[in-house]
C-alpha cells in the first residue's frame, strides 16, 4: 500500500507480527540543532524519515549549512551562524507543520543577522507562538507581525536569564535551551506541568555535546503496535533493545506490564504477548500527553471504567486532540466523556462490534493512526487523510498490515 494515497481500507484483525518502528523525531530534531551549533563535523546515525526532520534538514541547507546524507546518516559539516551569507533580502523558509521543526529552528535563526520568514503548513499557523515572539523581542530580536513569523537577529540583550512559560507547551523552552546556551543566557521554566522528560532529554543532550549521535527508537510510534497487539496479539520489535528514559512515552511499556501484558526487552529486541482481557486503569498523563490517544484506545476495550488524567494540554497540539478523541470514540460507540474538574477523560470499556466505520479525522498523524486501531479492533472501514502519518511514522500502514 502506498501511503501517498489519501484513503485506506482498514481490515479488522489482531496484530501478530515482527516489525521495525521509526526512530525518534523529537530526539533527531534536538540533536540537529545542536549539530548546527557545533563548529566541528557532527555525524547523526539512524535519522528517521519523519517529515518534521526532513523539513529541518531542508531549512538547514537553505540557511547555508553544509549537510550530507547517506541512507539514514546525516552529517553537518559546518555551523550556524558562521555559515550565514549576509544579505538584505528576506530568506523564506518552508518549515512544514512540525512544532519541533518551527519552535526549535526559530531561536537558532535568531543567532544570525539575516531576516528570515517562516512559511508553516497545515495547522501550525494556528498553534500558540506568542510566548516565543515575546521572549525574542525581550532579547532584542526584531519580529515583523505582518506575517506568521518573520524575525531578524541577532540577540542584542545583555540579560543573563530568561523565563519561559510552559503552560501550553515545553517546546518553547526546549528551543531556547538548545540555542541560548551558546550565548550564555539561562532559561528558567515557568508553569512546568507536562512533558518534563522531554525537557530533561534536551538538557542531557546539551551536556553530552558530542560529535556523534545515534537516534533511538521512537516510543510514541511504538505505542500504536504495542496497543493493538495487547489484545490477544503478539509482537516482536528487533530494533527496540532498551528503554529510553528521556522519552516520556517509553512509560507505555511499564503501563502495559502493570496491566498484565507480557513484555520482554533484551539485546534481541522487544517481544510482547497480549491478553484476552485487559483490566481497567487510572493513569496520569501529565508527563506523556502524546500517549493519551493510545490509552483511550486501550480503555475503550478494557474491562469496566478507566480514567486518563491531566489531558487539557491536548487542546494545543496539532489539533484539539481532546475534542477529537472524544469524537472518535463516539464514532465507535464507546462511552466516554471529559470531566473538567478532574481534568480527566472517563471511559467505559465495551466489547468490539463488527460494523465497518468510515473515519475522516482532523489532519493530525496521531488521530489517523489511532483511528486505524479502532477500525481494526472492530469491523474495519475506510480511513481518510492517511498521508498525515508521514509526520512521525511514514511506513505505519505497511508496518501494521
């Protein structure tokens, strides 16, 4: 199946398979920024095919970075802003729809002297960016509000530290951490409630400061086949040989183990054997909001009532994932609702039905992938806008079917 087709006919059925999953786009885009700042040659192995990462590399080349690629290896041969060729013209960059692409790239560009205009795709232009603009202005960077994001550096402020509000996303803090450490400005996180492991990943990578990186398996992508196989299926993943504690979504492995799913990880990879009945659960997702869709799927077919907590942050993702997940579950006749006072989704598990369901989600890779799982668990159906999966898991449908 060619995932460039916009629709896919999902069939029902369990997952019993040996698969390979992508490496982490979150990790890759972080080390790409660090590589761009390193005056030495930096080599990055196991780079994923994610569109977010491809867009970052495309922008690197446009701003003067010398990037060479061989299969899944990327080599950065010079550094920014030393590579910058001064011009009076505004340089236009097509940055795609990735939060990690746009929000990590902007603080890097502010180290340079040229004016850059970013052209995002999909719904990136609707996602929060005011915090980043305000901080850049405070640091002396010129921001032109006549377009989505046009900036001209370099940083002019002599401040030694800057506060970053993390209530809507930690990506602003990560973007500034990656670039401001080069000019000696300390980043202080405010209202930090979610995705803390990803900030810890950023800080650890800055400390590591090496000339060679190897991108680990993406546990966000891995969660989808793990969830599907947890219902009486079996799975082998040879390229997952250890838990990456800095990826928040790696906690999904322990969640499944706590539910009784048999999972073993060794030098030979990960193996899973599912259950005929999955118990209900109560999970706090403040550290791992990207797992909420997968947990909603598990809860929909687990016994009794499950609770998924600290989910309001989902409103600020590629789409309003809180609203969209409730809509998807309703399509499959799953009883679910959001309780604002608890900031929790309450789901009552049910027995799958055999009716095909046609699904057209918001254009969001996670909503498309989780809809496929719902279709497989029930009677299949047509799934639209499947090209969205290129953002994180380009071979999703080939791997899963």
